[in-house]
C-alpha cells in the first residue's frame, strides 16, 4: 500500500456513533462499529436516519484519534480475530480516512466494510487493499425496486459488486437481501438471490423489515 502524507492522518470526518463490544453482528470476533455521517442513498425506511440529519453529529475524529480510542480493545480484537466495522451512512464516502486508519492500525485487526457500494468505483478501489471482509446491503437487484426504495441506481451498486467478485474475494462478502414491506416480495428476494448467485455470491443475510409504530426495524 502506498504510504500516505502526514496530513492524511489528520483528516477529520463526522461520526454518528461508535459501538463497542459487538459480537457476531458486524464481522469476525469482538467488533467495534464506527458509523459515519452522510449517505449516497435516501432509503424510504432508513435504519440510521441520524446519518442524514445535517444537525446531528456525534463528533469529528481523525484516524489517529480513532486509533487511540480503539486501542483500549486491542486485546479483545487480537484474542477473537475481531476488529473494526466501518458503517454509516456510507463509509466509502470517506475512503481516504479508512485508508489512513488502516495504515495506522495494528495489522491483526480485522476490518469489515458495511456498504451499499453506491459510490464511484475509484472510492472502492482506494480502500480495497485495506478491507478483510464486506457486508453489502444490496436491497434488491431490480432497477425499478431499487430506485423506488433508495432513490439510487442498482446498476452502480451491482457493477461495484461485480468488480469485487472479479478481485477474487467473493467468499469474504455477505450480501444483505431484505424483504421490505410495500416495495418487494418474497419472489423478488428469491429472484435477487438467484441473480447474485449467478454473479458468484455465496453468503447471504435475508431478513424482513417490520413496522414498529412509525419506524421500520429489522426482524431477526
């Protein structure tokens, strides 16, 4: 990996939260979830709406500051093959930050990226050498369903997913396929899964959003 300038380690990014001691949810072993502010999509039932609120921000942080904070769990990470999961919002909006973080972090830390992949490909290429595993939230492979639900382009996310597969890391990718009330059906989920299996994806996380008062949450 190409060495970075000192100024890259001083790059500040906005966070909406840091969650410690997560197990079996966001990657291998004991994991700390680092959630960035801002997203490239506008999902109708956003699970982290604070990430879109311009007035909401946990704090600004540099790669050096984040490393210093996460070092308190270094023993947990190394003992369980755990580490850090970058989420959001959309973490690939902050590709340079992730790259700088990886250069500073202990090499034993497992780094997971939780992403929609709805970004320019160069941002994915920037972090590719830094990432050990991926959780990709595809929503649905239908361009119509995807656009109606997210406001984005399914083709962009799928082309980035194909790029990852072409790099030989399909076994390190989990694709999330939610059943979303009012937007897709169980048949749509099955169709999306067949499409993704044909691309080379082997690991899936299927679940259903359920309505809880005026919000939607994930059904385990």
